[in-house]
C-alpha cells in the first residue's frame, strides 16, 4: 500500500510538471493532475489508517498475552 501511494504521488507530480510545461496551456492537463493529487491524498490516508490499525492490533495481541 505504501509503494502504491508513492507511485501515485510521483505520477501526480509528473502530470503537474507536464501540465506546467505544456505550450498550449490547456486546462485538461491541470485538471487531471488535480484529480491525481486527490487520489494520492486518499491513498496516503489509507496507508496511515492501515498503519494505525496494525499498531492497534499488535497492542491488543500484547495485552492478550
């Protein structure tokens, strides 16, 4: 999940750079990059939630022992 979020973030940055360097300056590239950043943000939130859940499960396991 972590590496998926990293790849999505890198792709979003690449899309943003490509949109900024576009000579036609069409808004479709910038809009797509914005959507990609939104997807990257949601993926990072899921990564942190899974990490938190895993920490909680480890704590519960220690308390059961």
